[in-house]
């Protein structure tokens, strides 16, 4: 058994070997130690038995050793491009969400039930692409569609979350939207209204989400999958966040560093 853990980072995309436990790694990765580079982080813990010729695991074996000062090795990069596509969903463990001041929330896989309530959905994509998309398709169907190899435009695997639309889901034209933190609300209304006359399954809303991860509007949770495999990670509801994860939740709603 190796003396290190494997983490699949999504922000930015990378496969990293580390001797740190998940929450220690989250703090180190988001805040750093000597080089103060701040920012949100999101990563899966990968099955420690996972091996592939696509990655130089010998580097982890050589470099993940206790340092001369007694500290564990924090990170050894094994890949920085096209990583998600080369690690199967079956090898992914818990998903960790880290605020920009280093507080970490771990999410476990949960049973998935298709969403039959909402006719339209808003998705924030994280890896390997990062736009915000509106779709008629519920999460699992959306995942299967965007990873369909028979389509001229597709990705091999994707990680995304669903965001709340509030009253706009039923009434894009006149629904109340003051509590939604998305930019370009008028454009969002137009995109949603276009589904009444357009036969497309999905449409681009924003090319990039500059505010980072919009935790306040997460609906249900996070998803990872491809055309064969799919996994759901339930996000705690507001009551659970305020009672069980208060420090993380308070931090997630504040931008600490610009």
C-alpha cells in the first residue's frame, strides 16, 4: 500500500499525489503555506489502488517521502491536462469542496433519483469545460447527452452542479429573480423563453462563471459521469449547512481574497 493519497483536482484540473489527509490537503491547496495563492478548490479523492500508464506514478513513489524537517510531502503533480477523461468514475471517492480560506466540506456518493419536477435546469460545469448551461434534460440525461460520442460536439466525461432557477423555471418572462445571484438575468430570461420555440435540449447561458462556485444556489448537488457511468454527490440542505457545517457555510458565502 502506498504512503500517499491521490487527488483529482478540478480547479484547476490535475492529478496530485499527496501525503496529506483530505482536509489538510484542502487547506494547503486553497491557501498554501509560503506562497500565498488563494482560491477555491474542488477535488475528488481517487482510489489509492488506481494505476494507469497514462500517469507517471513512479514520481509519486520517489517523491512522496517525509521531508528533512519531518513534514509530509504536500504535492507531487502526476498530470495537469486531460486528467478527468483518463480516470474512470468507478475510481472516484468523496468529493471535497474548499473555500478560498481553506475550509473543507466532504461529500459522499448518494443514491440518485431523476428530477421529474422541473421542466428546465440550470447547470454550472466545472471540468473539463466551465460554462453555465440551461437544459431541458434532468442531470443524468444531460450528462449522457453531453458525453455522447455520436454527437459532433461532446466531452468524454464531465463534472457539474445544478443551480436553482426559482420562479424563472415556471415563468421566465415575469418570475421574481431578485434573489438569484447570476449576472445577466435579462439574458437568462431570454434563453429560458427560447425553449418555448426552440427544439434544442441545451443552450449556453454564460461562457464562464467569474464569481466562482455559486454554493448559495446549489440545487440537490454535484454530478460526475460519462455515457456509461454516473455518480451523484448530495449537497447538504440549508438546515444541515447552518447546524452541521456552519463554519464552512459562512466562509463559502464570502470572497476573502481578490
